[in-house]
């Protein structure tokens, strides 16, 4: 009788222990985007406005975010493959970003990446390359 009680007790204990609910994975609340889009430079969200920083001694127009996750906004200028002058505005996070270039034909959405200090290479959706530098 005592051994039957032990078996029942062990089975009940194992059942209770194994019935723990798994917690769903926590979603991290963040305003950082995985990929910067050209339109990101147009609007500063209320969350980004909390970390907005402007520094006249730096090349960027402003930055938002927290250490390790800053997003910078720059005015840029440069030339296209034909040597025509262009200018625009981009947002960059770490090495990559996106923005808008203004040409004689209108506005062009581009993606950009740092290639050197203050220098960027940009590409539009048609594959045209632009060499830019931060103003």
C-alpha cells in the first residue's frame, strides 16, 4: 500500500512539474528599423524625438537613438557617372542608409554605404552609382 502511494505521488509530482506553461518570446520594443528607407529622413517619430540631438561641431545635421544604435542625418553632395552635380539628404545607421538625391531630372531614391571617412557610394533602383560626400 505504501509503495502504491509513492508511485502515485511521484506520478503527480512529475505531472505538476512538467505542466509549466512556456512563456512566449518577449518582443523588444524599439523604434530602430532593420533597414533604413528613403522616407525615414522626412519624419522624426515621437520616440525618436526623445533622443534627438543636434551638434553644430559635427558633420551630421542631427542624430537620434541611443549609444550603439544612433541614426544620423546628413546633407550630401557629389556627382553621378556623367559628372553632373547632385545633392541630397540621407539617414545612415552604422555603415548603411538611404535617402533622396536631387538632380536636374527630379528626386531619386537611393541606398548608400560608407566607403571612407565622409565619403559614400550610393545606388538608385536602376543601378546607377553616385559618389557622395558629407557637407
